[in-house]
C-alpha cells in the first residue's frame, strides 16, 4: 500500500466516523479510537473511555458541524470545521493521528467566532 492509498483510506474512515458523530451516533467513537487513545487538548481527560464520556457530555455532542477542509497523509488527518452549539459558533482545527486504521492521538485548536450575548 502506498502512502497516498493510506492517506485516502484514513481520510475516508475519518469522514465516515465524523459524519456519523455529527448525526448523533456517539458509539462510533469506540469504533474509531484505539484503546490507548490520547488527546492532547487542554482540559480533556486521559484515555479513550474517559475522553468519549467527556465528549458525550460536552456541547459538541449536539452541535451543528460544518466541515470546511479535510487533508490527510499516511499518518494524519486534519479537519477544519465550524461548530455551532446554541449561540456559540467556533472555528475548529483537529489533528488526528492514525495507526493501523484507528485514531491514536488528537490535538485541537479552537477560535470563538460568536459568543452568546449577555443579558
């Protein structure tokens, strides 16, 4: 398999999982994240199961998600998307590292585009 093939496979797996997640299927996280998954996002808990529970309880689990860009190589998939949760709209860039078809690491950068208005 070439690096290009692996990049396309990882990108397709990511897009399928991300689409399912955006439709409310949080069980996909257990399928796509390796057991020893690690998120480097500040405030995120260590470990796959704890991270999944953290994500399920966060506003992202019910947010509107609009993918802007997805790029991939043989090891990484990078996604840029807009996330709207209530009155808050954010621009997000996630970096996902794949090994053997599963996500093993994650980094995230967010920028608030619109914040809720104060009374």
